[in-house]
């Protein structure tokens, strides 16, 4: 759900840029060599999933898969999704360069938040429980992204409020689709490559309090 160039006020654009830089700094600091391939895969997944989109006023409707990126990458989702957004802006004109920061925040911040909300459930050895939390991460990330885009538009001006409300409604089906896809992806990863979820492993401190 890319916000297009020129749609937002300068204050919102600047605030989004500052938050995006902060998020990417944390993500790059937490990135290690083992996460780089996964980050590349998730950047490519986002890039491809969001190529087919339906314009909707100052934004658009499309698959994002930021929930899955958050599950696997945590804070590293910030630089990974930024790269995907940057390439789309350069090669296809989606979004734009001036709104790259706010678009990154709107898509990556929900991914990180759902990472921390769902991490214990995702790490469950019970597949159905892990799938439930995976589905929640997928749907929840879309919901939070829609809310952030709506807030950015509403803060910019009252003229965007009708379009902002429409964005929320238009993404209800996307929430359901991404929740299902994310749950299925979690089930598949649990079966073939569970080490991708090592980032969700309880810390020694958490184990000692259990």
C-alpha cells in the first residue's frame, strides 16, 4: 500500500524519513551474516507480491507479506523492506522517492511489532498453535499498515479522510489472504527449515523464569 509522491505534508514526510532511518539503523545493527540470505529472500518476496496492485486514491491495494518478513527477520525487516520499496520506486515508479521513508515505516514497523507480539506462539512445537500465531502476524501486519497509512493521510489533511477510510475497508480481504498465506508459510517452515525461527527461541532469562 504505497503512498504516492506529493500526497503527504512535508512534516509527515520528514517524520517518516527520521523513523525509517532509525528503524534501518537498528535492523542493520542486529543483522548478522546468517540473516542476509533470508533478508534477500524476504525483500524479493515483498517486491514480487506487491507488483500486482490496484490504485486507490493516494495509495494502492496489494499483497505485502510484511507479516512473514517480521516473523523471520525481526528488526532486519526494516532494511529488507526498504530495499524492496526502493527498487519498486526506481524501476516502476510505485510510491516515490520522497515518501520512501513513510512507506518503509508503514510496512516495516508493523512487521517488527508483530514479531514481538507473536514470537512465543510462532516458536511453539505444536504446529496448529504456530500456524495460529503466524496467521495473526500476517493479518495483524496488514491491519497495522492500513492504520498507519490512514493516519499519515489524515494528518496531512481532511481532504484525504474519505480515501483513508476506504483504504481500511479495501484491505480487509487482504488481511484474510495474508493471514492464511502466513499461517501456511509457518507450517511449511516448521516442517522443512525450522531453524529460520531461531530468532524466536526463548532466551536463557526467559527459560529461567518459566
